């Protein structure tokens, strides 16, 4: 999750891990997609508060960023609860059809004309703009809210483009209207993320697709790609639990494993793909960097996988990894495009 008004962190050195110490095969089962059980709101709030308190105690300068994230996640959780009480749109996505897409490397939701619950998502979008405006984005966030309220920017089109992961359309539309492209992308992603999460669980969780769920499970067992099998986003980071390197989607929070330890962007697994730790005393927080494609991925050891939407807290907790990687010229590539045509 991109945060506004964060302090600058001094550049830190990278301590490279020995290649011989890396595991070459981390998948523990034939089912790489990992459905996370739902967590009650009261438990989510307790876990989040505990993690935020630790961040502020260790890094008081992040107090403002934590306060903003608290308010943003509260809005996301409210929307999630609303959507879970709402009937999902009827989707013409048979299990065999989804399985055929996955077999071709196309995420389940990619290119699908999915109707969105525009009214609750738009309300959340406007409230998120207000929180961002108060939390450091100022007039830039206010201008986005005004554009949506006046109809200068159509909320339905913006939200649909976000669900479709269409960075080009959102950035072009924002620039044309004199709005901050990165902020428009962020606020739309926050507003649509809960809907993407609910769709992801509905489509890919075993048993949710009826008799055809076996076809989806079989297709998921062959998924060995760095982008999300549900929506196509890159992972925000990898959470390692008991030696299992689980990639976590930055958008819908899906979790999945790869068959081998390699760059998630280009597949490089040789000497140009290395793991490093910016802090010699915190080897549980590492960054995978690839000189073949210039990409990086944060990797952290955890006791259990972060539930939606608390993955954003893990992103904030490990921001020093982003700083260390970007200071050396590494970055995240643009999202992959899969076209708008349905796969037959």
C-alpha cells in the first residue's frame, strides 16, 4: 500500500545471503493456491492494533503514517463487511472455463465484464479520498474526490479499470484531468480491493464453484507464475511460514507458491538472482533482487499469513526493504496485460 508523507529512511547496506543456503524447491503440496480462512472483525482489529503499536514503539517517526493507515484500513474493512452481506453479481464463469484460462497463464478475473456494486464502492472511494486528504495528500486527494462528485471522472469507469488492473487507462484519465495518477490508482485500488478479495475467494476456494471446482483445483496445481492467479497483480511481498514461500497479492490478497526459488518476474534462478538483508540483525526480513530484469521482492518470515487487509501493515513494517532496493536501482515492473477479450 502506497502511503503519503512517509519520512526518508537513510540508505542501508545490503548483506547478501549465500546462494548455497537458498532452498531450490519450496512448494510443499500440489495445490499452490492457499485459501486463507476468514477472520472475525474483532480479531482483525486486535491483531492490527498490536502490530501498529509495535511499529510506533520502534519507529516513532512513523506515527503519522500509522494513523493514516489505521483510518484507511478501517474504511476497507467496513466495505468488506458490506460486500460480504451483499449478494455477489451473477458471473457467467464456469469452472472449466476458469480452468482453461489458468492453464493458458491467464488469471481468472482477467478480461471479464464483471458488474461492480458501484454505489457502495463509490461511497468508499469518496471516504478514502477524504482520509487521504487529511492524512497528507491534501489538495491532490480533494481534487480526486471533487472530480468523482461532479462527474468529471466517472466512478464506475474508474472502479472497473481498477478491477481490470488497467494502469494505462487510469493514469491516462488522471493526467487528462490534471489529477495525480499515482494517487488516483491508489484510491481506486483501495476501494475495489475488498470486492476483488471477495471474488477471489468465491471463484478459487475449493468447493465454491460446485462440481467444476475440481477442474479449477487441477489448473491451480499447475500454476507456477509470479503474478496472481486470480487478478494478475504482482505480489506485495512473500511471507515465509515454516519454510513455505507464499506470494501475497498486492490487490486481492491471494496466496500462492511457486515450484522453485526464482525471480517472480523473469524466472531467473542463477547468480543474477540473489537474496539480501539490509539489516544484519534482522535476517527475517530480506529482499530478493534480480539483476537480469531489475526487479525486487520483499520476503519476510512470519508465524502465520496476514489476513486481508492486514497485508498492508506488513508492507509498512518492511518499508526499509523498499528503500534499500530502490536506492540500488531495483524496482517493480508494470502489471502484465492480458487483453480484454474473453478466452474461449
